[in-house]
C-alpha cells in the first residue's frame, strides 16, 4: 500500500488520467469566469473524441485530429454562446441540449462512417515524448518528462490561463463580464463579444479534452467513451473556486484517487466488487463539493444573462 | 438589429412555439437523412408510419410515452421551482430497484395490496434520492446540477453490482438481470396483444394530479413563487428551504414511479438497460411542454412517437437510430429559441443616427 506512492508508474498514471480533466476543467473555468455555465461539456468532449479520432482515421495526422477536435468544440461553443449570451436563454437547459445534440451527432456520425463494425478500428495514438535532458533526471524526470505531448500541453495551458486571466487586459475583461457586466459595459468592454469568445475558446479546450481520450489515452472511439468526465470537470471547477492553479491541483488530486482505485482494484480485486471502485470518483466529487461549497464564491454574474440597457 | 420585449404573450404563440420547434428540428435533421443517402420524404414517411401509422404503432408509442410522461412531470415539477433536477435517470432506477427488492419474492401479497406497495416504495426511493442533493443544496449550498448528474452514475453502478451479485436471477443464463416481479405485482395489461399496461393510466392520473396541485393548492403556488423569485418568496413568508425539499420529494417520486411502471408493467424484471435515457428525455419533454403538466402528456407522446418511428425507419432504411436523439435534442434547442421569440421580437431596421 505505502510502496504504491513511491512507484513511478502510479504518478505517471495520475498525470495521464488528469490530462483530459485539466483541459476540460480549464475550458469550463473560462466559460464560467465569463459568467456562462456550460453543461454542454459532456457532449462536446464526446464530439471532440469522435471528430479527433475520425480525422486521424481518415489520414489527417495526430495533430490534425487535435485541431479538428478543437474546431468541433468551438462550433458547439458558438451555438451555446449564441443561445445563452446573445439571446439570454437558460444556461442549464441550453447546455443539456448541447450535450444531447453533440453526443448523439457524434454517435450518428460514427455509425455513418462505420456502419457495421463490432470491434472499432484502431489508430496509432500519441506515444510518449521524453524531453531531451530533463527526462534523464532519476524518478522526477521519469514521472514528469516522459509523457505524451498533450500532457505537457495541459500543464502549459494552466500557466497560460493563469497568467492570461490575472495579468492581461483580456483576462481582466473576461473576469469583469463574469462579475459585473454592467460595469464592464460602462468601461467600453463589449460584453457579448467577450462572453461569446470565452465560451468558444473554452469549448474548444473541451474538444481537445475529448481528443486526448481517443488519440492518447485509448486508440479507438467507442460509445460512452467520456463516461461522466465532463460532469466531473464541472465539479472540479467549483472545487477549485474558479481558479486555474487550484483546478490543476484538483484535477491531480482527483486523478490520483482514480489511479489509486485502479491499483486497489488489482490488489483487492477478488473481495470487493469492481463497481464500488468505479463509484469512488463520483462519490469523491460530491464529497469535495460539500466540503468547499460553503466558502467558495462563484463569479457573481454566473447564470445571469446580460441585456444591454437593462439592470438586474 | 434590435431586440425588444413583447408586452404580452398570446395563447396562439404559446401553442405554436413547440410546433415551430418541432418543424425546425425535422427540417434541420433532414440534412442528416440526405447524408445517409435515403430520400427525406421516404424517411419521414417511414418515421410517421412506424410511430403512429397503425393501431400497433400507436399502442407502441403510448407504451413508450408512459415513462416519458412521468419523467417529464418529474422534471417539469422541479424546473418550475428552479430545482435543476438532472438526475431523473438515477431516480428512475432507484424506483425500479425498490420495486424489484420488494416485488420479486420478498413479500407475498394479493395484487390490490402489492401493486400500491411497490408504487409507494418506488416513489419513496426516487424521492429520497433527489432529497439528498436538495438537502445538500439548502444546507450546504451545493449546486444540485452536478450532484444529481453524478448520482446517476452512482445509482447505475449500484444497480449493476446488485444485478451481478445479490439480486442476480440464477435462471437468467448468466445475464445480469434480477428475478422477475411476482405475478401479483405486475401491472394489468390494458389491451389484448399489445404491450400497453396500467402504467399509462397511472401516468395520466399523475399529470392530472400535478395540474391540480399547481393550479389549485397553496403548495403549487409556493413552488412557483420559489422558482420565479426565491428572495421575494422568502419575504412573503414562504419557507423556501422546506418548499425545495418537498419539491424534490415530489419530483424524485414521479421519476421513481416511472421506474416502477417500466419494471412491473412492461419488462417484468430489472436490467441495466431498462431505461434508454428516459430521465434525460424527460428534460426535453418538460421543456417542450413549457412545464405545463397536461402539455407534458402531449410532448411525451410526440417524443415517444419519434423514438418508436425511428426504430422502424432504421430497420427499413438503415438510418442509424441515433437520428431520433438528434431530432429530440434539436427540438429542445429549437423550443428554447421559439419560446424566446414569444417573449421578444426582433426589429431589423437600422438604428437611426
């Protein structure tokens, strides 16, 4: 049990499980900091997984697949922003609608391209990419610097979002439209534009989160591939109090527990039914939410539509 | 382009909005049918005939509508009070599970006693399952959207465990399914040689009951007041937290009833694929109905017709069945837009300088 935490493979697995969660959580965080809840995440991740995989299967190359998934996510995000930001429709219901639509469009598209296959065709996924020099460091190098490229990307993205949100005018604008859109408008910030932009970019990241599943974690697309990861990202955003670095910490903590349950399943596999291990991540998310919900403070204008010239 | 609020919403607009949404969804999805290579006309004709084209198709559609009415009511009741219950799927299984635990041999009782008992147990299980997130919401301010969603996964895994372990039917040839509901616990059939069962009457009665509660009781008024403005409701002396908890029991109970109705009326035993997403479709039903209980019945029959029709369209033309879900999701988004159009109008003239 104790030696588990000293094994390199445990920490490597933790980072890999965390990668899609980091992309998804940052994507959701961007949307919510701008004041827009995006419940489309589960479906957008499914769409990203399918589109990314399909592009590679059709010969686009792995990075082509990632870009295609990001574009698919952005398109879904554009739809979400058009309905919730421009028209001010219910963010809850629109998001559920986006999830239903993009999940089933992805399945429909998959069935159209591959009508009758029992075992899904595979692609060659991203391999590990050891960073020259750094990967030679004992233990630490093996854990941190022998990862697939998207995992490095996820960590860099945390820094980029963290810097961008707090140290650039654009980041200030995003936070302002999420806290007080009336004041932002008075400052000459285009509220609709900034909110829509944040939703589109955030949704593109969700698409990449899905693409990681088919292009790096697995090598094929299958039904129910996302399996609630999108909802867990939404819980992680709350858990992280809407802050990028805490989101990274939350995703790692969560992925650590997930890696742990996988190991425990191997150790105690016989005694305890596997369903209880699979339940742990969801139970853990609920417990985490209960622990932080009291003191965490959401963006003040989250869920509130903005209408020009109207006070709320 | 300018957007301005309409002063009032006419009844014809309220009725026309869902129709416009549905037509828009069918028009958009015809693009997907073109992709499959079938003719749009032939596909929608097959959908129509498969859904409502014959006496058998009609009874199949009503059979499918039965759980959708109940989950649609569950969502409508919750959303009306702005309790975002996205967990009707889990509550459905909680209800079905409770009925299985009591009804597959644990209790021997005559039908007049056993059936109401199973219904009550299922409603109670569903209600309690939504009661947890509702309690977390009022006590710890935990967002119920995420908790209800996550509970769906937890419940499904719990059912999966029970079906492979303690509840597994030894006669099921290795399939993970529970032992069948006893004959005295099975809901009566409504028509010979169809699958229509007593659950439909139950669902219709529930719709009438909810309509009555909304229209005629203080409780219905309180739920609406909490949904439209909780601060104002609290100011009026309405116990907001208690109303949210009651609402959760009612909403979860309705979804639980859907589970009991499916397991005791249609399938006869619990499996992991008892619901092909009835909980999620319930959200679409409630939105198309604009949360009106009687509208829920109409919307549920419509959505059921799409699903049943799409099954037969898929068999005859080879269009993937996921088309049905795409149509339904598009109809949901279309409904949001068309109900927006009943409240706002767009003026296209340019702004004067």
